[in-house]
DNA sequence: CGGGATCCCAAAGGATACTG
DNA sequence: CAGTATCCTTTGGGATCCCG
């Protein structure tokens, strides 16, 4: 099958680059490649609250498409950050829960959220200020 | 070794205010929109080491294009995370340095890097396991 | 040196339809 | 319910040229 595009099936080729620390990278790229996408951390945060089924996650994370939820959970599962329990009932029931590694990630992500809450006002202010300056510096005409 | 949580040491006690964090987002999206791109944190980490000129940053961060460095630094500047000092000499000289907010972000990012270093092996292993299982579960051709 | 402006491509992600 | 397969739009970001 010639997959023209990135579908849901192949998360197969995602290299884990080497992170030489002490000089530049530190392996930060590695983390960001893992959690820097649009939904991963939200799923992790939600799962940090307890076991969730697919639908529950979908409802708990407003705006996520079911495709992205599938992709994201699969990726987390693959990386050993979540466990996936399938109950072969009808209708099917699948439970997701964080592994120990996943929980540690949730802890770190807390630090991010914390930082965000602390500084988001300052950032918004700085941004507004900057925008004002730029506008007065380069008036667009009319 | 591990900065499991709040790694930034806020000047005033921030005991996780109110509870938007008990329902969904937490404001994590906000952080990720800011640092989730390809270069921002690398620039922040580099600037955490001291004042840098444009060229110095470019050389310190292998792979970055000068356009992305411009975009990234400007974004950080706009958000009040870096200061930008222009020396109107010939040739021009522009210095970048982290603001207090920027430094606090660098601290948080340290937590991420920390987590990455701790768990990257486990993740790589889990991933290899997963891939093996999936391959044996859906043989592509043989 | 330190950018700004443009072009262009690749990847991420949203919408929808189908299945067990 | 819990996915999978496709299609299509949006965005990120690399390459290149030009300018003060």
C-alpha cells in the first residue's frame, strides 16, 4: 500500500536523536519532539487525574479530533508513557492510564503550567507594549 | 537529580491558585504555543549562558537558519523574554540577553531537559518493544 | 553584521467516511 | 465505542535574495 500521506498507522519512523549536553542541546529537543505537539500534554494531564476511556478523553479535551486522540494516545502508548487496556466487550472498551514514566512527565508538565500562570500576564503586557511600539514605528498607511 | 515539579522558585508563594487545573487545560497550551516550536528553547538555553550577539547565537545553535533565528529572537523579544540592545556601529552589533522572565523560563526548561535525560532510555526501550510487537502482529509481506 | 521580504515545500493537524 | 484510512487545509520552517 502506498501511503501518500501521514496517516494514523505509521508512527514507526521517529528517530530519537542524541542529545549532547553541557554545550548546547541538552536533550531538550528530544522532549519537545515528544511533548511539543498540540495534544500530548493535554492528554497526559487528563490522564494524570485517573484512568480514562477513549470517549472520556475526547470529551475532556475540547477541540481534539478523534484522529488526533488516536494518534496521540498511540504515540504515548508506544513510548511507554501510558498503558492501554482493552476489554473485548460489545461495545468495546479501552482504558488508558499513565505509567510511572508518564506520571513523572505529568509532574514536569506541572512546572510548565505553573510558569505559564505566573508569567502569562507579564507576557501579554510586554506583547501589547511591543505591538504598540511597532505600530507607531511603522504606520501601515491609512 | 530530578526536578519533579515547580522548578522555578517563585518570589511569592504560588500554591496553585484557583482550580482551572482540575478540569482541563491549565494554561499549558499557552506555554506550548510559546516554547513548543523548533528553536525557542534552544535560544533560551543558549542565552541562559550569557549575552549573545546574533551571529554567536547562529553559530551556537547548529542547524538554525538565520531567518528562524530572527523570527525566534523577535518573538522572544516581543514577549519580554529577551532584551535586545542595538549598537549602531558599522557593522551593526545587536546583543541579546534574557530578562528575568526569560531566565525563569530557562529554569523550567531545565526541568524538561532533566526529565528527558532520566527517561529517554526507558522510552527508547519501550518504543523498540512496541515496534517489535506491532511488526509481529502485522507482518508486511513475507 | 543583522536583519526583512519572498518563495516554496514538508509536516501537522482537522473533517469526514467506513469498520469491527 | 474505538478505532482506521483518506483527503485537504494550514502552518512551520528552510533557501534565497536584498538592503541599511
